[in-house]
């Protein structure tokens, strides 16, 4: 009976940790996507500035 309670507690902790890690991963993926979008916009802006300087 004690082993069963221990197993349930371990399982509960692992599920909690898994949920926390998934949440953190989701947050980091959103930050990465935003950063990538900003880099693309920055490159486009730089290209526009270069075009205006050449004109």
C-alpha cells in the first residue's frame, strides 16, 4: 500500500513537471517566432533604406 502511494505521488510530480515544462516550451517558442519575425522585418527595412540611398 505504501509503495502504491509513493508511485502515485511520483506520477503526480512528474505530470506537474511535464505540464510546467510544456508551458515553458510554448512560451519560448512564441518568443522565438516573434524574434524571427522581427529579424525578417529588420532585413526588409534595411533593404528599403538601401534602395532609397541608391535612388
